[in-house]
C-alpha cells in the first residue's frame, strides 16, 4: 500500500478485522517512513460471467437487476430486506459456482424461479408472470398449478 501522506510503500499492519457486513477486511496501517496511520479495505474480486440476452447481445452481470426484479415480486410480502439480500447472495453464488464466462439470461431466470418457488410462492407467481411474459390467464393458471404440484 502507498501512504496517502508521503507516497511511501513501506508500511505495517497494526490491526485487522472483518467489516460490519463481513464483505471485506479492514486493515489499520502505519507508514514506516512518516508514521502516518491510515485504513485500507480488502475485498475479494468476484469474477461473474457476462449475460447473454435473448437477442444475442451480451452485457456485464448486474446484481442490481436481480434485486429490482425481486423487489417488485416481493412487494408487500412479509420478507425482510436481510432475507432478500441473502436470497440474492445465494443466486449470485450459484451463478458464480458454475464457473462459466457467459450465462444465458434464461438460465439466470430459471435459477431465480426455482429458488423463489420454495422461498415465497406468491413472489414466485409474480416473478413468473413478468419473466415468462404471460399472454393470457391460462398461462398464469398453469404457472400456479406448476407451483402447487411441483410438476416440471
């Protein structure tokens, strides 16, 4: 690390602890050249795949898109923000574990729907109605039946 005061790269770590959300490590450092104390944060660099859209275009993976879709599906449901964050973390972890450079958007939707089915049935139907772009009520009814019976 470079000292913010003198620019030197000779420092020592005084204290290390996880951050509040445990997503990174906080390190308190002291420059051996000028004595300046400063804090750094260390975070794991995640390598998430590019998303292949239905039209064939590619874009970077965006966790916020998943969060927005789930927030809409879970609106007015008894689901805490922490539970929703943990749900999204699980989806992202599953995508990351696949270890692919690219992933179809349909696969991401299928992962979310499979997990939502057990997480909250109403949110599942809401998400499915938007994700699957139902054209009529019969498709909606079929999705509800699928959710209730677990047929594939």
